[in-house]
C-alpha cells in the first residue's frame, strides 16, 4: 500500500491531488509496458508544441510505441 502511507505527508489538499495525478500517470505507464520516467519526459515537454488533438493523443500510453519509450529504437 504505497499510496496510503505516502499521503500522510501531504500538507495540503492540492499537494495530495498533485501526488495522486503523478502516481496515476506512473502506474498507467507501467500497465502499458512503458518505463515511467521515459514516458513522462515527452508528456511534460511535447504538449506546448502540439497543434492538433492527434498530437496530444500520440502521447497517451496505449498509443505510444513501447520500443521507442523504452529506448529500444
């Protein structure tokens, strides 16, 4: 139970929500066979460059090529 014990240290509701969002991104990446750190990098850098909804959808964990994210390509 990683979540329950870590939320003890959240000082604010906003901080707890931010932690929950990040934890959700990490676990979703894992469920889709992606290395979380390498998956999060483009999530934080590419959206400002996006011109269309399709550009954003390419960043979804189930749309990403795992070989690319995991450094195999």
